[in-house]
């Protein structure tokens, strides 16, 4: 490279210009790890921490987020940051099947939302006449990232109900219809039966300014430098699909509506960051009673790494004074970057704890 420059002075200026270019690129998306940008953020965080600890990193398949970590003769194969040999396939299947999760948790007297499951679309449609005219959640039995989930805060009309069923059946042959539980939804990150971080997840939304349409407000929000696609950015871009359309209709809006200044318009009711929501760190604010419930849930799932979603009426009060809660689901491969890049609150780097568990010999140094 030095042969490109006539003398030291030009070489020096050339290197300065290159460093400024690299710095600008790094600052534009400062959450990325240079050289590993094709991997999702949780895996990037794990790799960065591993390198600092002197652990060798081999990317086997970047599209599948499959890596190998090596320290001396000790090797670990890891997918998506925390899918490891420490969890069994049976545990994955149990958490992937929401009906099975509910069965096991109910048996352990851990509260879950009441509901019914349907394998037949027509039967699910006929069930509408038997409902008790209350709020509800319609979702696929097996789903991740909030796909196919519709939440109705009030009892929907039949057309909206059918649309929600259609959306859910796109993602699975079995659909659950559950009661809607009021409260704040929290994600508990559990590792080895211990809660390491908690965040509140708020659904995708925009704030009206009295001037722009919802479609335009979504476009503005999606320009945020932290929003991207496929877990390659801290926040996911807000979509404009059928679920978002139904959520707007429930509030009396469509994408062409111009909400008044200060009005909060929801695009989703489910609070997954994967569908455009945001995270707020609550790790130091949650009452110990709910920490215990999350840890018990992970233990029942026989999961080393687990994300437990609990909706709670008042998460700062003990269960004896605020006993309205329900475990919505338990998740294998919980998103570590959710806690590393909260929209509000303290970051909780979890990669170090994961590596301490995977490579216990490093803890002895």
C-alpha cells in the first residue's frame, strides 16, 4: 500500500484520510462489529466479548449465525449467540409449542392466559359466537418474533376476528385464541435459572403531530439510525402489513389518517422488538416475586438460556398486593441485544455471562 504514495508526507495524509473514513463509517452504525456485520447483533456481541477474552472465533455460517468458539482444546458450537449444547432439543420443542408450554406451566401452578386451540379454520370462526365479548389474543401455536399475532383490546367485530385468524393460520396449522390479560409486558432474560436482565417491551407505535399521515410518520421513524432489518440493527423497521392494518382499524385509523398532536398510535399490540417495538430496561425495578416466577418457569422448561415473557398489573409490588399476572410464553434463543441496546435505561451486556458459563476455565484465571 505504501508504494501508492510518493513520500512520507503524502503517506501520512493518506493514512489520516483513510482513518477518518473508517471512523465515519464506524460512527454511522456504532453498534456493529467491523468484519462481522452480516451476523445478527447478539452474535456480534458474543464474538466481540470472546475476542477480548482471547477465545478464537470461527464463523461457520454467517447466514445461520453459526459460529465455533475455541479456547485451547475446548470447543463450543453456538447458534445465534445462546443456542448451545447446554440446552436439549426437547427443551426447544417444549418452548416452541405454546400449548405444551401452557400445559407444563399450569401443572406447576404458574398462571397462563386461558384459551382454546384450533386446527381447523372453520371451527375457529364458529367459536366466535361462544366468546364472552371481551378482549382477546389470536396467535399461532408455534411462532417467533411476534409473527401472526393479533391482540384485540376490545371485543372485535367478526370481520376483524376472521382477518386475525387468517393471519395466524398463515404461520401455523394450529391457532390459539386466548384471553387478553391487562398489564405491562416484561421480558426476563434467564441464564442457568437466574434472571440476569429484565426489560419492558412497548409495541410499535408513532406519535401524531397533527400534520402528517400515519404512513408518513412510519417513514420518519424508520429513518432512525438504530432501525434496520433481520436483527442486524438494535431496532426493527416498522412494517405496514395486515397486523398493523388491523391494529389501526381497532383505533379508528388507517395509514392515511392524520392523528392529532401528541396522540400515540399503535401499529401492533404485541410488544416484540422484532415487529417494531422498543425496549426499556426494568432490571432494578421488578419485585423479587416476579423474578422468582421467571426463574421457576425457566427451570420447568429445563432451559439453560430462556426468555420468559410475563404480563403484570404492577411489577413493582409483591404478588400478594398485585396478583394479576400471566406468563405469556417461554422462549429459547432469547435476544441478548434486546438488553444491550434498550431505548431507555441501562444497557445489560450479557455476552460475558454466557461465555463464563460456556468456558468456566476462564473464570479461574
